[in-house]
């Protein structure tokens, strides 16, 4: 579920959102509200980052700027992409219906020719019989052609619809994937978490969440620049993707330099094993950045927090529990795994 705030939290957020909206030139509509709500709630880091950048260029955002933010960071599928896919499917289905209609008309005419032929046979009129046979033969050819045309149209339309379905799946995948790391983004994480918590864990197992945070990441950006920081984030994405997967496991960039792994129907030992594997592999990761002509090897470490889902616990509480364990890892010296 995308929005997990309580009614009380929402009321506070609404007041904050309205104040934010009032400071800009964009219309006070649901689209604008969605952008500022997700920013104020802190549930869409990419949107917040893009919004801050947009405000650096223009202090007061207009409708076009807000729509750009919405389509890039809030909407699951861009409106024009969704419209293109809907239009393509509609055209394909219309073509099939038109071809089927033509086939039905040809079948109707062929039926009339057969009735005429039957009548001519009953009357025994040779001249009429000859014309009826010729008409039936022509109707048969028309019918055959119409059926072949329908079959071809159905095949073309099926291929077009399959291609459009693939486009839709690709678009949805892109909307839920972090382009920098190749793992799920926050939107994809929220959707996957919701799916997992809707199903009870298998007997003898529990759902687990592991949160990771890159240690001293601000120093990386300050000392080496954001380009190197992005490379570090990419590296951790590679580390997460290198961990052996198991059924239902999902890796995500939760926000900024924070990452997550969801382990449905697993065990505490396995969750800790996965967390330690990521920590160990990250320690072996080396980023070489040229500094004054000299290559400077830079080590990277992560801290982790592991939490088990309690039956009936909402997603926000589950994440908070893992986050608290992560915080204890940070407080305890970093580069370690802590269990909630």
C-alpha cells in the first residue's frame, strides 16, 4: 500500500501540504496535491530531490513544472504512454471486430446463394440452376477469402496486443525500478511489501526486512563529489543483486543511500546470513577515484538492521522496527548488523 499514514498523521500532513501549495503558482488541484503530499510525507525521495532541484531554478513552481514532477516521480505510467497503449489495444480490437463483421456479411451472402441453389435444384430449371451454382461457387470463394482475412487480422492483432502488453509491463517495471541501481525503487518496495504482508508466512517461518545504510556517505559526496557518490550507490546495488535469491526475495533502494531486502517466509538465521553477506561483500568493494592524478582506493561499509514482521503489524511499523535496529548499528560503531 502506497499511503500508510494514520488519520491523525494525515491531518497534520494536509495542513503542511496546503501551506506548501500556497507558496507556488501551480493550480490547487489533485495532481499538485499528490506531488506536495508525497514530498511532505517523506515517502518519495526521488520526487523530493527533483522538487528541491526545481525550486533551485524557480522558487515558485508553475503547472508545467508540477506536472513534470508528477509524471516523472508520482504517476506509475506516464499519461501519454498509457494513452498510447490503450489506443493501440483499441485499434487492434476494432480491426478484429471489423474483419469479423465482414466475414459475417460474406457468410450471410453465401447462405443466400445456397438457398437459391436449393430452390433451383427443387425446380429443376437448368438455366437457373447454372446461375445458382456459379453464384454459390463465387460465394464460397468470397467466404473463404473472408475467413482467411479474419485469421490474418486476428494473428496481426494478437501480435500487436502482445507487443503492447510487453510495453505495458516494461513501463510498469521502469516505474518501479531505480535506474541508477537496477533494484526496486521506493514505489516498487512499497508495492512488494504490501503484497508480502497480505499473505501469512509459511509455517515455522516469518517475514523479514533488512535495512542497509552506507556509512559516512556524506563524506563521500563532500570529498569526492556526487558523481562518485552515485558510483558508490551503483556498487551497493550490484552487491545486493549478487546475493543469492530465494523465492519472493526483493531488493530495493529505499531512499538516498538507504537500501532494503525483503525476505518473505524466512528465518532469523537466514536473514542475518543475508545481511552479513551484503556487509562482507560491500567491505570488499573498492572504488578507485583519480585524485590529483593518483588513484585513491576508497573502501565502503554498510550498517544493517534486521526486523521480523509481527502478525497484524502495519507496513510503517514494520519498517520503523528495522530502521530502529539500523540506527543501533550506527550508534554501535557502524559496519555491523543489529537484530531488532
